[in-house]
């Protein structure tokens, strides 16, 4: 990595005297990336658009319109014990004998052998096409896996009961997704030694409601289990108004959130955010809207103003503005699969423009 690269991407090993742990400090300085979902059906086209607008930290494109198998929950279900696919529904048949498939899963997990749980091209055309591309001078590469809370609430058993509420299946799910994440990270590391893997967790916004009876301890435990074994940076993306202190209490390095719609909710927790940043955490600001109407009304300058206002609120709460700027990423507010290809490209274009203006304002544009 060149000296110029290290201005924007710093991965240091900081080991204290007699310490057994290694801390990674990632200072992206407002570089842009994205969540992953794209509306395209052509994997090559989706990869080209991502690489054109996000060359510093490209992300492999998830393509739910290309196939039902690439939808958010189905894509990472391949190989889960007892899984049944019937048309465009997947569920777990708890009445089947799950002993042997569970034993295989636990053995693979304990032996750190994720190959049995690889993502096949049928389930991840965008990922496999991405692996064939040249990334040039990319500083890092990003991937994503559906998180255990959202997966466990959306995927049910044969009686339509969420598998998250079955202790055995919930534990197996975290290990299954951990193997998916480890395999993905290993493959991505062939493109760049610096990897980032996010858990996509939209249902974390529902925690504490009458519809989701899951304790904070369960959330933290399942998320940390899913992230275990990853060697690179780990993040969570939630596109709603989540319990942010709970998420910052997990093993994540990066907290990705919808700053366009819910940014002010995060500023209510300056003490927790300061502690997160002090341990090397990064805030991934989803300041670019992901809905059709807003995308063509906004400009990079207006969005930068919104971002700076939010950062100012945190600075007023006692957090160093310089640290906020150093330990930040810029992204769209959510995945882009639900909008048109034209709008998705506009979102990535705006993300890159906001990032450039942000870095220029900090004296860091390349």
C-alpha cells in the first residue's frame, strides 16, 4: 500500500505491553461504498456500475430481480439443515430428522471449514461475476450477509413460526451464517487483502416492539456468533431506527445506518458513540436517499450540509469532529434493489460526489 493510500485507509496493529489482542484502526476519511442490493438483472452490468462509482471500496452486487434465489433471505439459505424450497417460499421442516445435517454444520463450524456452505453461482451470480473483475487500486472490498435476527424472523418452520424462536435452530443459524461470511471473506481476500463484511439487519429496527420478542442479550450473542472467525473488518447495516447502544455493544467495527431519515436518532447517544469511536469504530453514514423521488431532488451539496449538521450535533455532545471525519464512510441509506436501474446509478453517483465534497472540505481529496 502506498503512502497516499495510507492517508485514507489505515489498518494498524496496536498491541499493548503483554497484550493478547490486536486492535484494527480503520480511518477511511469519508470514502464511499454501498450496501449491496442492486435492481439489475445482468451481473456484468451491475458490477461495472459499482466499480465505476465506488472504485475505492467496491461492493459485490446482490441481484434479487435476477432470480428468487438471490433475494435477501434465500440467497444465504443454501445448505441450512432441513431447508425446503417450494416455489418462491423457503422454510425449515422441523419434523424432519435434522441430527445429521446439524452435526455436519457444527463440525464445519468447529473446524473452520466453510467450503460446504459456499455461495453457488445459482444463488449469487453478482458475487461470482464480481470475483472475476479487476479492482485496480481499490483500498478494500466489501461484502454482506443477511444477519441472524432478520433471517431468523423472516424464515419460518413448516408451521410458519420464525426459526429465531427455536433455540436449536437459532444457534445453528448463527453458525451457518458465520460459515457463509467466512467463505465470502476468504474469496474476497483474493481481490484485496483488506476486507469488510456487513450483516444486513433491517429487523433490528423492530426490537422492543410488541411484534418481536427478542432480548438484547440474544441479539448481541447471535450477532457476535455470526461475526466470529472473520479476520477483516465487520459491520452491521440497519436501515431503521434501531437500539443503537445495543448494536455498538456487539463485536462490530462499523455501524452503518440510514442517516438521511434517522440520523438524528443516533445523535441521542453521544457517550456510547464516543466509546465506539474510541475503540476504533467507524460510522457509515447512509446520507444518500434510496427512494426514487428524493434522489432526483437532492444534490451533493445539500446532502453534505445534512451530514455536516448531524456531525455537528455529535461534536456538540463532546465528540471530536476530526475523529468523526476520519472514522466515517459515506453510503446510500439502504440497498438499491427496490428502485429503477437509472435511480440506482444516480444513488451511487451522488454517493461518490458527496464523498468527494466531504473529503475536499477536510483537505483530503485525492
